[in-house]
C-alpha cells in the first residue's frame, strides 16, 4: 500500500512505452498557460457579475480571498469553476453576487489583470466549463525526437489514458497520506482540506483501475460488462447495447468508464466488474473510507480525447497547444510525450 501511494503518479504505465525524450516544464510561469472555455455565453444582464481574470503566480484560492477582502464580501460569495495552479499563467472566470447597478472594482495587484466583466442571471458553478485550452512549452528537450511526430499523431487519433494528475495527490503524495489518516479516525475540521483528501483517494483508486486496464491493453476498448458514456455527457449505459464495430467508439465519441468509488451508483458487470473488484480489494481502507464519508459513487471515462493538437519544434524546445474537456489534466498528455521534470 505505501509503495503504491509513493508512486501514485510516477509508477503509472505508458500506453506506447516510456517516451525517449526528457524535458523541463514550468521553468517560467508563461511556459504553462491555461485558458478556461466557459460552457455558455453570459447573457449580459442579471444579479451575478462575472470577472475574467488573467493571473500569474496566484492560485485560485488566493484570488478568491483577495476579491472578497477588496470588495468587503464573504469569501463564500466569490464563485469560480475550479482550481488552477499558481505556477502558470491562467485565464479564469470568477463571479460575485452583485444585484446593484455598479460594482467599483479595486485596482488589480501585480500578477492579476481584469480582462472582462459581464453580468449573468445565474451563479457560476463548479465545473461549468466546456474545457480548457493549453499552451505549454517544454524546455531543455533531450533525447531521440524521431518518434515525436508518431506519438503526437497517435495521441490525436487514439487519445490518452484519462489519469488524475499529480496535482490531485499533493506534493510527494501528501494528500493520500492525509486521506489514510482521515480514514483511520483522525479529525480534520477544515472542510476544504477534507474534501481535497477525499478527492485524492477517489482519484488514486480510479488511476489504479485504469493502470490495470492499460497494462491489460483494453483501456480503450470494450470488454464484457463495461459501462460506457458519450463525450460531453454524464449518461451511462451497458456495453451490451453497443454493436461490436460502433463507429462512435473509434471516432472518440464513446468511451469506457472506470470507478469513482463511494455509495450507490451504477456498477459494471462481467469481466469489467471482476477487474475493478480485484483492484479495489487491495485498497480496502480507501474504498471503505469513501463509503463511511457517504460520497456518491460516480464514473469517469478511461480515455481522454485531445482536441486541436498542434506543435512546433526548435533545437531545444517543443511548444504544444491543445484543448481538453473539463476535469482533465494536461499532465496526462505530457507524460506520453516526454519525461517531464518541473523547474
């Protein structure tokens, strides 16, 4: 168990073998750029003021805290769609409940830039994104580049495993260690921290099942009893309804799913259920802990579709641009391209 926690990210298998390239990422903040793609267009009127902010060297929690303090409102009244890293340049949406005709915005501090303000009738919700657009620069690239083009074309055609990235698990897997302490009875009063640890445990279990399917070679194809979902959909249905050569699967519109364990929820059958039970039985402390905390079980696609992928090369760098659906991690794409180290 401890060995698995220690290698929650580094020990995961690769689809096409370990990449032959080594590179550095996040050498500078603008080497890693993220632009949120909102899942709707704000209407231009309503009680909620949406703010599109470009931030450099700030994480989402710090921006929320600064907005709350500057506007004299409770921090809980600052909404956002999800968390973004500090070591990046990100364009992110925030929103406040502001029914009055005018909200005097304070001057932005260093590292923050207000790009747009617009009103909307509904509150901004977690996960209210179509996805994210990434611009990433790999520096100090070394190794054999002859397979780079082939790998990138495979990623375009087949996608990559939909791993939860290392951010989910904390530095050196600290969130997983904290989750284990939580499940062993340690009291953690901070609700936000507790939520991070529970999410880390679920992400870890999902990754272990996905790792088994990658090792078996069937992470991107149907086996008996699988539960499937469409891109941009939360619907689930059993694979028994799927024709063996359904083009929606090869067109990356239909995906096999894996477990986000908890209570209730739809379960696969047959071989798919046997694989999941075999993996999850190893981590009983985590699976039981999630049940004890009454988290609702859910499913997540095993395959991640990488859209609009483009790249350019120089003698020591590679620049990548691509879009991912909400909830996906760019690091899941990068690990199939190069052995990336930060800084």
